[in-house]
C-alpha cells in the first residue's frame, strides 16, 4: 500500500525531510549536470528533487501513481503534475531523456512492470535514476518516514531488476547517512561527509543510474538440414532387374 501524498508532503516539510531533500537532490544534480534542454520525468513522489532542474530542462513533468494521489506542482506557474497508472504511463514511447524515480519502486505492486514502462517512455540512450531505501540501512526500519515502508533493496537486487527490464546499470551511489532521528537532522551534512568515508555500507538510501540501450539486430546465416522427399518407387536402370524378382526356372 502506497503512502498518501499528504503524508509525503508533510514528511518533506519536517527537518528530516529537508535533510533528505538536500542530500539526495545534491546527488541527482551532480549526476545530471547536463540536463540543459532535455525532457525530464519525475516518477513517484520526486517533486522535492525536481526544482533545481526546472531552469535548465526543456520540459519537466511529475507523474504520481493513482494509489498515492497527486498534488498541484509547482506552487508558482502552470501545473506540471499528473495522476497516472503505474502499468500504463500516459506518455508516448521514447519521450523523456531523463527519469527520476523516488518513492516509486518500494511500494509498487509490480516493480518489474513499472520499470518496463520506464523503459518504454525513455528515449534511446536516455538515463534513469532510481532512489530506494537501502536494505541494510537505518532508514528502511524507520516507519515514521516514507522510506520505512515497502520493499528496500540492495545494490545487486536493484541492478538485477533493472537488467530484467532491459536497462543497463551504469553507476550507483549512497546517500542519507544521518540516523532517522528528528533532533539529529541538523547534523545531516556532517554525517554525510563522515559516513561516506567511515561507514559507507550504512547509508539510508541507494541511488542507481541506468541507461536504455538499443541495438541493431543483424541476421546471421546458419546452416540447416533440408528435408528431401524420396519417391516411393525408384526407377531402375534398363539393364538391371528388380532385386526382388527371382530368375525364371527352366522347365
């Protein structure tokens, strides 16, 4: 069951939510510093991390699952958010150059089907970043946060899922080392700097980037045996008698 959009909005208004917004948003911007003039899709509840891309990207759309609900975004200007079905995104094939999926995969009833829809709407050589709770991190057990619900992932589990959806993982990183305790949110930056060096395996989130690769398929010649029908009666040479006919006896 997905978290309601109101719960998600309330979380990102808290100190912990603001820390998550800053830590994850920084990783996304470092990876996608070349989003100038591109079409970008935020899937799940990605709007806390899309604000920085609006100025550079040609088009930004926030797609939110129907089970979660949708909110108007952004607060200033025309609405760029829409309600969608996970297994049937309302976009043409190969439409987006970049896709950011946050709070999308963990609570999906069909993660593989969702990622195949991502593949469909992603342009050739397009890139997707999937943000999920890390299975061995503290945030996966923090039920007072959205990351404490649904299915957490390890790096290898996420890579296997992406490959099954025909997306090739190209890089990964971790984020959110601060414990999910409200009064420690102010130290998020210090935990981020120290955690990446001292205890990298205990990060709260894992971020994986994958690319959509398309290949031209060439037909390869192959030898195959041909079945040749043999006639039931084979003609014999004129100077040979049938083998089954016995010689005439003299009387």
